[in-house]
C-alpha cells in the first residue's frame, strides 16, 4: 500500500531523511518509531505530498507522490503533528468543512460527521468552539478530521500525544478497529504504544532506518534468555540482600542477578537465565529451602525499549510520558 | 469551482466571526460618512452662494458632490494603507502559523483553488465595505436626480483597485507566517505603489511616466470622472493576475524550499 524507496530529504543544512526504503502492506498497522528529530514527521510529510522528496520515490496506493499527488491525497487521511484546527469553528462545522475539502457533500457527509464524532468521543462537545477545547479534545478532533472521508491509508503523526491514559487506550482501540480495511502508519516515541497497537515496526534514527521487523520478532530477538523478577522476604529481617543475591547466583542456569531495591526486609532482584534455560522452578526452590519467603516471581518482559535504545545508540531518547507509566501499570 | 466556494465560505466565516469585519465596517462607514457629510455641506453652501449672486446655474450633483467624495484623497489612502492590508494579512500567514496549511495542502484540492477562494472572500468583504458607503449616495437619489452611471463607474474603479491590491496583499501574506509582518510589508509596498507617480509631476522623462503608470492610484482617477478607460481597467486586471500568480508560485516554492 505504501512503498518507499531510497527516500531522501535535505533541508538547507540538515539531512533529515537519509535513503530509507520500506513497504507497508494493505491492512497493516505500522509503528514509526524514533527519537526527536529522527525524521518521522518529514517522512510523513513526503508521503502526504506536503513536501517533495529530494531523492527517491514514494508511492501510496500505487500512485507516486510527485507524479499523481491528487490521487494520493484523495486516498490519505493525515493527522499532522499539530492538529490542523481552526479555533473559530465549532467541531461539527469544522468536520463538515474538512469533509467538503475531501470531496464529500450533502446527507452522506452529514451522517458521516455524526458517525465520526461518535467514534472519536467528541459528540457531546460538537457545538463547542475548537479554540475552547482542551489539548486532548483537540487531538481527538484532529483524529476525527483524518478519518472523515474513510481513507484507505491513514498517516498519523503522534496520534496519542497529549491524551489522558483512558483516552490513549480508547484511541489505540479506535486505531486498531480501523485496521482491517485501512492501512495505518503511525509515529510515536512511546514504546508501549508500538507494542500494543502495531504489528510491524520501523525504527528510524538520525534519518536512517535502523530496523524493520514485526513487533513479535523484535521482542524475540532480544529475549532468547529468560528474565525473572523476584521479591524475597527474609524471615526475621536479619538476612541481608547480599546473602540472597549470592544464593541466587549459585542456582544453575542463572547468568546474572541484578539487585533492584530493598524495602524493610524485602528485596527485589532481576534474574536472567542463560540461553534456553528455565530457571523459575529452581529459583523458587532455592529461596524456600534457604528459609526465606518468596513474595513474588514473575517474568519480566523484554520491552522494545531496550531494543530501541540499543539500536538508536544507547541514550535515552526521550522523557517517558507520564501517561506511559500508567498504561504500563495497567498492563501488568 | 466547488472547492473555491468551500474555501471562500470558510474564509468569510472567519472574517465574520472575528471582530475584524465589524471593526472595518464601522470604521470605514464612519469615515466615509463624515467625508460625505462634509462634501454635502460644501455643496449646499456653494449652491446657496450661487443663488445669492443671482447666477443660479444648474448645480451638477455628479460634478460637484459625487466626484469630490469618490476622489477624496483620504478615502483612497485609508483603503490602501489600512483596509486592504488588514483584510489580507491573515489569509495565508495565519494558516502557516497554526499549521492548518498542512490540511489544505494535503487535501485533494489545487493550490489555485485555495488562492482564488481566499482572494474572493477578501474581495467580498471589501465589496461589503463599499456597499455600506454606497448607502450614502442612495440618499442623493431620494432627493435629487443624479446620473447613476458615473457613480457606478466610480465604484467599479474602487472595486478594481481593491481587487488588485487584495491580490498583492494575498501574495505578501503567503510569504510569512507572521500576520504583523504581512500587514507591515503590505502597507510598505502599497505606499511605494502610491507615491510612484510623484516624479511625473515635475518630470516628463520616460522613466517618470513608467513609474506613474505603475502607480495604483493614478489609474483610479479616470473612474472618478465617470470614464471607463480600458487602459486603467487593464492595469488593475493585470495586477490581479500578477498578484494571484505570484501567490501560487510562492505556495509552490514553500514546498520546495522549506
Ligand atoms: N522546515 C524545516 N527546515 C529545516 N530543517 C527541518 C525542517 N523540519 C525539520 N527539520 C529538521 O529535520 C530533522 C528531522 O525532523 P522531523 O521533524 O522529521 O523529526 P521527527 O522525527 O518528527 O521528530 P519529533 O519526534 O521531535 O517530532 C530535524 O533535524 C529537524 O531539525
Ligand atoms: Mg515529528
């Protein structure tokens, strides 16, 4: 549905996108992941015919963005980084205007506007001036605007930015529900978002594509070995974390024990196994036999975050959004 | 065609939900009314004098009242440095600042449709300003019997001059993302276009004539006399085309450059 080949974009002094190539199949949700300034927005602007590429080609639904921009534009719904809103319009008016821009009219437009308002949870404020909406509501109107003409391809630049946790989940559900008959490319810096919403992920850094794979494969690639979180309670508070750690390290199949924290006489560890070894049973036995309490034992998922940081050079790319923490919490 | 109308409607909507349209309407109507009232007073005094001196020539309302009002320097000046820049400054600058230009530019609609829609909306607002000033003259038709044709030609001149300036203003608005800069730039350019004719007052050389020809206000004179001179109409119409063409070029280069 989307084919990009050797795409390059140069601004006056920066090489924003550097020969990237990828493909997005029909009906897929693809996450476009990268730190700030990686070139996500630039790539999306090229795909939506807002900017021309400096080199390379991009086709959407079989139409080249340079040669047949009108055909491309008809088939694309685009949510830019800042939602393109007119503060002096009411939501309903605005969506009607966008619908007309996209070539819709009459009763079908009117009913579609209502449908989209329902879907994006803005029906109750449809008569409000956009200028008076909160950031999250604006984002929803932005999303509503992108899907109003039921486009084949959706390009969403950080669709969940500025939403509250509940709304983030709803938006992800909305995006997923669009999936079967829409092809979706969404950009984000929030990793759980990709893990939860997307099937396929493109990781971009400094204008270069550093990985393209399915989310599942990427997770497995880093997993290989098992990683377990343990909380151990010493019986009379006299046992210190070090003793526990030494004991854990002697369990067969353990490659590494990381001490996390101690609260009163409870200590938390992260234990990694050697490749293809299953250690949970042995760990539990070792702890109980040593006379400690095993409060918690659970596998710690290898997050895309680690892969992402590996691929993009180790630095923490971005402050995690506060919402992210909450969402992760809800998943556990 | 339909797309032009969609854009035009949207622009008119934003003019009339914000105070700008009403402020302009009030301000311009007041000033125009004041100018008109003054000319009526002068006209009355003169006709009184003519009667007293026993000449009692047929006082011509067209010559002695309508024309002085239409060619009043202040009205022209206000249109050029205030009305038009205030109407056009937001047209593109605001869309660029708020990012809504991204919506327009990624919708299946051509640049020229966007430009024409915006220009027509600006022209409609400007025409509604003129309409309210025309009400003043309506009262002359109630009490007298002036010839309506020179008046219509005069208004046509105002409309053409406005249309041309609006096209240039639209272009300047497309060059920046800052409305204030768009307004100041427009005022500057218009003032230059206004004073371009000065040298022709004392110079007969060709360059002075050329400069005078380029001057916006010069071409309006014939309209105030009730004469529809094709040379002047062509000047304004070409300026409209030039302004709109430059706007479309600048929209294109916006994409290639940025
Ligand atoms: N209009 C522009 N003119 C010049 N340089 C630009 C322009 N827009 C973006 N850039 C540069 O291009 C690079 C890529 O920017 P881009 O906006 O595509 O990044 P991004 O991945 O969307 O980042 P973010 O996550 O912060 O949104 C950056 O170095 C940026 O400074
Ligand atoms: Mg971006």
